C-alpha cells in the first residue's frame, strides 16, 4: 500500500510569516501537520553566508521545537525561471551553483531532496528545433551534474514538477515520462516527479486523475489545491470551493495508490492574493483544508481505502 504524509509547501509563508518560529508554530499547531516542503523564499542560496547560517539555526531550532520534518526544498516563486535553459551560459552556470548550494542547505536540514520545474525555454529558442534540442541536451547534462553534488551532500533524490506549457516541459503525460527517463539516464541520484492536482494542462489531458495514476509511481510529492477544470486556481479546500472544484481527496488517494506509488508527501500549495480581505483568511482556510483532508487520511502512513470516509 502507498504511504501518504500530509504536509504543506511553505509558499504561503513568504512575506507573511518569514520568521521560522512563526511558520513552524502555524504548521504544527494551527494546521496539525508535521511535513514541510521548504521554499527558497525562506532560505535562498544567494544570501550571504552569515545570513544563511543565522537562518539555518533559526529553522533548525524551530522545526525541532515543533516536531516538523523538512522533506524537500523547492524553488517556489522562482518556479517560472529559465534556469538551465537561459540563453546565456553565465546565467545557466549561475543556477548550477545555486542548486548545488541549495542541495547542501537541504542536507543540513535533514531533507531528502530538492527540485523545481525542469527549466523554461525562451520563446526564441523553443521556436527553432535545432537550437531547442541543443539547449535541452545541455539542461539535462546540468541537472545530472547537480545530482552528483546532491549525492555527495547526502540527499536521496531530486525532482521536477509537471508544468503548464510546452516551453516548460512535462506538460503532457508522455512528455513528462520522456524527460524523466532522459534525465535519469546518467544521474547520480534518481529524479522523480512533483505532481500537482491542478497541473493537467494539455487540452486533451485536462483530467488530473490519469496524471496521478500514470505518474504517481515515479513521484515523491503531490501538491494539493482545489481548482476548476481547465484552471490551476490554488484554492483552499473549503465548502464554497469544494462545491465548485474537481479535486476529490478520495479519488486522489485512490489514483495515487493505483499508480503503485510507495510513499508520497501530499503538500498543500494554496495561494491567497495580496489583498486586505485575504490576509486574515490565510491561516483559517489552510487549517480548514487540513481538517477536510484528515477526514480521508486520518493519520499519516499506509492508506487503506476501506477506512476512508464513505
């Protein structure tokens, strides 16, 4: 049976709750969760060393106090960057250094892996098949180079997120399988997927459940959001949105179990606008989302379908 751990992507804390003591308490006490996907907004490898050391100490102290496990680190609001598909070598190489340092920071926090989306083509490069393949081949090589540093740091895996448009790659089920196989061919560590129940972008593949069923086995993380068909809304799992949305916890758990997945962190990735009306809703709606999912997954661990809510 698949083992599920309910957790949260820390993007919600960016600029609202950057204090480690604050976000750790919210996750543990208000949300009742123990698993965290930390984001680079809260620990950026490009910060000066003295800043990183101070923040590492704060994060380690807070997560230990509240009993949190940082499973992975993710790029977060850097998600749509070109990374290893930048047209300029100095920028591509800069992000190699960034990710190598990211992996070392992750290992010091006891995380198992790091990742983001694969990388994003520019419109100009994507339009030319020859240039597109040259860029892609180099990006694959650079990820593989990072995997050696990540292995030496003590990480267990890396991951790429399935995304939204062809320039971002992994925008179809077949395309996701193809890029994962290619990047794993000469990697020092296994690469897996980070799925998202709202990322079913191809016009002929908008149903999220085949993505979970066909890619779940090769995944270690699945982002949770409530959303409408043909959109990626990143809504909370509250009654008004659940009435409109297509994401059903029971079906999600069943699809991932049917995929043959061994262990997956189900991480809420819920977004609230920067509006005066929305800030007071952040914690209550995250807490309501966690309570809702606990009706279907009462405790972390192996999920038995017959024990789920009727």
